[in-house]
């Protein structure tokens, strides 16, 4: 019981104390790109969490986490990171409704900005489902799929359940596909579930949020100018106050809780079926080329959403021993990865999360970000250096 309490605590709280054997300063002085970013870490809004994982003889893991300039008030736009908690909550909700995650799901529309969805040509049966939307999100960070899951959950349900789980400062208040504006985002669609003969047996009414979910950081502005929806430059910072928010600490904790669920007390696990948990982990780990239904072309290269270790190259990843289970975000100059990385043959197992902001001209939404010249090279090299450290670390 003592071991389990320690494990649970470490899932929710990162230990900021540093051991003598590890120093971020030594890691970040290994290569020029690491030195460049570290020398101006405030400009790049750098935050890193590294969790060492050590197994006992019976396989029970223990965790030791190291934080580098981690600060929930150091704002970054979370972008697609919200797909991780929404996937988990959707699997919880299907269990609550007593349906399978691959049950046919039809989305209707309740106003002009909403989408009606009755087909999904990427699925094996041609119909949408929670499981298929989650697969698309996990494999290639599909925004359309996220929006349908967001609508299935509803805004109040998302926040009430996240608060119950201990994540009261996460804000998920808008879709990712266009059309809806402002308060329209917090009105979600009617949803129907059907059997294989398309006979409906569950109908969920459209929902409008009964609460206003304010940003935990108050008013949030980034940059010195931005390009608006009419392609006009506005010479003032962009307002992120009414957009989604998720801290690096919460993202890291949710991923850790998902991966190591079986080592937690039952009442502290996500309330999802084990086969659904394994499905989600599987798709968060796979490369797009490994998927059928959907199949992806070569524009979805192996490192499309594997930023650590491999992110600075589009070549096929040939090392099949390294497994990366992760969620990424990329938008408005922010790039973030949260990953569980393992190589069983080398006895390597760790978690790594990092965020970087690359926007030299400080103009938001102009498409001119240094993702390929700074962000991806930094994250890839950071992953390689931590991995190299893990190869030598005494377990």
C-alpha cells in the first residue's frame, strides 16, 4: 500500500528537487541548438519535465521527476494537447453509457455553424464512432475528429469530470474546425448512437454550457501583433484569454496516469475499459504508415508527431526498439511534446515533456515560425540527450 501511495502522489506532483547525478545544465550544454535555446530561455518560454522510471524486481515502477523552469503561469497555447484528456473522457463516457467505443455515432447539427456527420470513409464500416475519432487524433492529430469528440462530451461535462480527477485548471472551451465563434463553441450538437442496422438506441440532446469557464491565468496576450480572420494585420498582442488552456504539468500527469494505470488504486485510475486504454496507448505509439482504416500517404512521415529524438528528420524511423507514446501540440509558434519513451532491449524507460516558443518577429498567425530551424531541432536533440543519459543511468 505504501508503494502505491507513493506512485499515485508522483503522478500528480512533479518533484522539483535535483539529484547529484542529473543536471539539466549539463544536458543543455551538449549541443549548439540546446545552448542557443537555453541561453535565451525566457524568449523561448522553455519548460521541461523529465521523469526517471525505475522498476523493482516485481516490475513495480517508481518515479523521480525533474523540472526545468516549469511554471504554470508561463503561458503557452496548448493546441492539440487537449486531445489527450478528451480521448480519455470520451472512453469514460462510452463506458458510462454502457456502449462500446466503436458503436456507430451520428452527429447532428443544432445551428448553422455545426457539422452533421453520418459517414466516415476512414473507418472499416464507413461510419463514425468514438474509437475511430480517437484513432485519427492519436495517429495524426486530426482536428475534425477532435471537434466531434468535444461535441460528444459537452463543455460542462468536460470540466466537471476534469475537476473530479484533480485537473481543475484545464480549460477546453472550443472546437478546432471553423464555423463557430464565441459562445457558439459552448453549444454542442445532438448525438445519436445506432446499432449495426442503423437503429438508434441512445440520443443525447444538444447542450449549452451553464457556466462561464474563465482562464486560470486571467487575461492572456502573446506577441506584438497578429493577423486576423480577414488577413489583416492588427498591431496589438493576440488575446488568448478565451482559448483552451492546459499546463505542461497537467499534460505530463495525465499521460503518466494513463500509461501506469494498472499500478494505481482502482479509485484513482481513469474509469475506462482496459481494452480501450490499451487501444488509446497503441494509437498514441503507432506511426501513421502502420495504420489501416485510415491509411495515410507519405506526407504523414514517421516523425510527423514524434518530436523527441526523431523530429528534425522526415526519414523513415528504422529503430524499431524505441517506442514513443506521446501527444503533441503545434500552433501560433508554440511547439510541445509529452512522451513516454522506452526501449526494453536497452532497459530504457522515461517520460519527457517540453514546450518551446519560436516566433522571432512576434507576429501571431502570419505562418512565419521557426519550427523547422529551432523548435524541432531543439526537441529532437533534447530527446536524444536524455535518451543517451538514460542508457548510462544505473537502474
